[in-house]
């Protein structure tokens, strides 16, 4: 038999770096209006709800486009599809800045960017599988998660500062140009795959997309992780969306609410790097998913019940650190156990479950109106997080699934 040699290239970090950069700029463009909603409403002559829709449209567009774009990623590879998405984001970002106070053109450009977002969110594990050894893949996905969080944090922090000396449209133009630079760097420096694969799994033939989707969804552990993603991202997005309303009844200012949101993002950045790296070193996924979910519960309880700023800061850090760490570790886990489902397809299903969690975000407001505060919605989230942690104890490692398949005479493609 022909001997196959495997090799891990140093260039993988360059490919990952430019891929992180384009993901970062997409998040920057997504969140760019959130910290200046009132100013934007005045600038465009529209309501604050219409300005908020510029962010919501990203989640809305994702729902019908996720699966078709996952097929494109699996059919043509991550490099041409992400490059195509980068061009769309850059062009629409620049057009959004050039639109001036014309809200209709701004909305049209934003819809274009939103349509391209699945090219980025659905290809995370595709990049890690093509370039990284198995013991580095959760770390690679964790670094992409970090880039997304940094992009969100940059948008929240930089936009108010930049708009003090420039118009809303000018700042958007700068962001569009930044996306263009990131896209150009990706096109010039990234490649689909190395000359020699990092391990045998990179050579494994993947199932056709529809067969792969059926295979992934037929697996109980994969479905359980979809539920965990739905809950986890719903909690994270819900708290970041309504953080001001969460803490104002406790006597905190909007500036202090912003501090809590920043603490959660910074903690999430740390958690997205540390725990996935430990998962790679240990060669295990389940323990670190369990740790993340259980560790987030005290932080969420603190966000629901704490009344002082120091306790809320500690709670915000604990919640961000543990909850965000579940995403890269779990996404890599789900991709591994779903093989031979193509990485783009499994990643797309996970991203879709995360985007569907917008339902939980919206439910928080009617529950607040019915009960008079966000305490009850947050305690409901605690119950959902506890259920997710309970389900995570039963997640089998990939080696356990393969051993069970061998015992029953079944093999993977």
C-alpha cells in the first residue's frame, strides 16, 4: 500500500490569522450601530427600532441562507466562498458609508452584508480540519471565536469615540474600508489546503450534503449539542442585548451597564482561548463542555440576583469566561462526532441553532413586562442552563462513538 505522509505547516497560523481578520470585521460591521442607536436614529431620520433592525437583519437573513451556503462551502471549499463573502461585505460596507443619511440605501447595503455572513460563521471547522492537527483544532476554533468577540467589542467601544469627531456615515465608511483590507489580505494570503494533509481525517471522503445532514441529525449527541448551542447563545445574546435594562432597576447607570458588557466580552475572549486549548491538550471534549456549562450557572445567578456593582462585575466575568468557552470546544466536538458529514454542513447546523436563539432574546422583554423585572427571565435561563449541563454529561467522546460502531459492525466513511 502507498504510504501517506502527514505534515503540519507553520503557514496554518497565517491562514488562520487572515481568516480571523475577516471574521472580526464582519462582527464590527454587524454591531456598529448598537452603541450609537439614538444618534443614528437622528442622523437617518428614523426610529430607534429601525436602527436596531440593522443588527437584527443579520440574524433574520441567516435562517434561510445557512444551509444553502453550507452546501457551497462543502462543494467549493472555504477559500473561494469566504473570499467571495469578503468581497460582498467590503463592497456593501463601503456603499453603506457612501449612502450618507439615506436610510433605504443603508438598509439595502446591510442586507447584502447579512446575506454574506454565513460564509464566515459556517466555515470555522472547515478551516481547522484542513490545516490543523486534531490536537489543535479546538484551539483554532477558539481563536476564531476570540476574533468575533474582539470585533464585537471593537464596534461597541470605537463607534461612540469615532462619532464624536465624525459623522455616522464617515465611521461606517472607515469600517467598510477596513473590511476591504481584511478581505484583500485573506485573498492574497489564505489557501484552501496545504500540500500535505495534517492527518488522515483530512483525506476522509465526506458524505454528500443531504446524506450528511441526515446523518448528523440522526445522532442523539449532535441533536443534544444543537440544543446546548441554542440555550448558550440565547443567554449570551440576551444579556448583551438587554444589559442596560437588567441593571438600571438596581441603581446602576448606563455607563456601568456598558462596563458589565465589556467585562463579559473580555472574559469570553479569555475563556475562548484557555479552555479549548486545555481540551486539545487533554484530547477530550466532554469534560470541558460540562465545566463551561456548570461554571456559567453561578455567574448567571449573580446577574439575576446581585445588587452591587462589584458582585455584578464578578458575575459578568464568570458568566462570560465559562459560557463562551463552550462554543469553540462544542463546535469542534459536534463536527468531529458528525463525520462523515462535511464540516460546512455540521458547522452550519450549529450556527443555525445559535441564530434561532434570537427567540429567547425576544421572549425576555414580554416576560419582563409581565413580571416587572428581568429576574424571572434570567432564572428561566438558569433552569435551561442546568438542563443543558445535565444533557452534556451524556455526550460521548468521538473515540467512544467509534468503539461502539466497531462493536456493532458499523464503520465510518
